[in-house]
């Protein structure tokens, strides 16, 4: 028994002293993007990565929905299960670096020299074939598994950031649907009353049929818009239910107008620093590090593999004397395997590992570039939506004044009914545009928060 432990200690010491690694030195590639974001500005405030989603989204109802989605969403659940699977794979690879010791018991019955059958009982400890990792092959494979595990963790973080932003955007869309429905229903009532009055005037000879038909067309157009908005709200509720992982009642109401919602502004920062903190970019980098470590394992395959198998125990012909009077014995069997001819298998594996690293590098650079565009698009939106919203508000105000004046002119016989209908149509479109622009601006702020690396921390 002591001999096995002594051999194990010697092998471990040799591994610690003589062990080496053929993994290439990893250096983070230079980001293939510009040194600054377009429309970046110099806004004050906390970076997105320092604001968890509960701090960024202040509405209590929205935070409740996000928490529900994080608990129930199936995509996020799949990401968590992938982490657990990758962790188990890493644990297996890490266990390969340590020896496996088993208890071995045996009963054998065979004839002796005198051709008399005898029974032998034996029990002991056995050291399974353990590869002494002189050239770092097993450690390289463990490094590969570790970085694949870390990549799945980053993938889960990226999935959470996307889920948080998606729930927020879906909720904002439902809020805008409610506003547009209220606006359309009010407009429909106004146009219904106008149609009723126009018909009365026509029946009394005070107006022509063309005025009645124009009023009817405007009224039916409002009904068309109402049906479209009802369908759009149902679709948005369905999308929200899928994100939450649970049904949403058809009578669900946000109860908050888009002009009452405010989200924090965020500084853009330096691309190289900001993008490196995004979970999807970090996931791509972990895949690249794993591919780099795989080269070390492929290189080590060209060198000898040294393994150790050992066993020690006692044996006796009588079971009751096994642990007292049994004979002690042990075996130690080192083995060396040196590849001489493998038909180019190791060379092909090494070449495959190198190509795999180049592929992972290209995917990492693509992730950086896609993330840069993601941020740049959101910054372009932030730089322009403010002016667009202010202009749209002025359009709605002007169209409201125009409608009031057109109505006064029509009632006093100065303007035609066509002028009044045109003013009604333009006012409705301007009011719709105002709600839609507010929604687009809010969703762009959510997109900026996610693209700058926010949303994946609690």
C-alpha cells in the first residue's frame, strides 16, 4: 500500500516539475472598429454595465414583468441548462488530471498443483490507468472545457440582456397600443357625430351628397384603423406572453402613457472598453480562448503518453483470515505510448485546431463589429429622436389649431366641408405620429441600454 502511495507521489511530483504546456500564448485581438462611436456625445451618468435592470427601469409593473420573464422564459431556461451541461463536461475534464482509485475484491476457484480445487479470496486498492500529463495534453483539454463552460455562462448573460430588453419593448408597445386605441376611439366618436350632422344637413337640403360621402369615408377609415390597432394590440400581448412564459389576460392594461415614462440617459464610452463588457462579445472571446487551448492539446498528441497502473492488497485461501493472515502483494505498471505512424492523424488534428482558432477569431471580430453597429445605431437614434419628437409635437399642435379654425370657418360658412374633413384627417395622423415617435424613442433608449452591455446583472 505504501509503495502505491509512494509511486503516486513520485509521479505527481514529476508532473509538477516536468509538466509543460503547448498552448499558444493568448493575446486579446485588436478590435476591428473605430476608436470612437459616431454620435457618441459626452453625456454624464452611470455606464450601462453599472446599472442593473431594476435601476434602469423604474416602473414597478414593468419590473414585475421582467422578473416573471427571468423566472419562466424557456429560452433563458435552455441557456441555464446549457451552463449546467458545460460545467459537468468541465468537471469531467478536470477529473482526468487526477488518478482514479478503486476498491477491488475477487473470489477465484481453480485447481492447484495437486489438482485439488482451492478458493482464493483477495481484496485491495487499484489505481486505474492514469495518464501522467508531462506534455499538458490533459490540462489543455481541461482548459478547453473550462472556457467552453465560461462561454455558456456569457451566453446565458447575453440571453438575459436580450430578454430584459425584449420584455421592456413589448410592454412599451402595449402602452402605445392603449394610447392609440383611446385616440382612435375618441376620433371615431367625433367622426360619427360629424356624419350624423352631415346626413341631417343633407336630408334638409343644407349640404350636398358629396359632403355626406366624404364624412362617411372618414368615419369608416377610423373604423379600419381601430380594427388594425385592436389586432396589433393582440399580437403585442401574444409576444409579451411568449417572453413571460405565461399567459397575459386579454384585458391587461399598462395604464401609463408614453409621455409619462422616462428612462435614464447613458454615456457611450470608448468602443474598445464598452464592447469588451458585452456578454455576447465575451462569449465569442471565451470560444476563441478555448480554440487556442485546443491547439495545445493537438500539439501534445505528438509526444509520448505515459500512464501508470497499480494495485495492492491481500489474498488468502480462507475468508476469515483475509485481513489478519492474508498475503500482501502489489503491482506497479508504468506504460509509455509513443506515436510513430498514424497516417497523418495527429498532423490533421493540429491543422484542424489551427483552423478552428482562425474561425473563432473571425467570429470574435464579427461579434465586435456587430456590437459596434448595434451601439452606433442606438446612438444615431438618440441623436435624432429628440428633434423628431419635438417637431412632431409642434406638428400635432399646429394641426390641432388648424382643425379648430377650420371648424369655425365651416360653421360660419366661410370654408367648405372638405376643408374641415382634411383638417380632421391631418390632426388624427399627427396625433398618431406623436405617440409612435414617443414609442420609438423609448424603445431606442432600451436598445441603447442593451447594446452598451446593460441588462444582464441583477
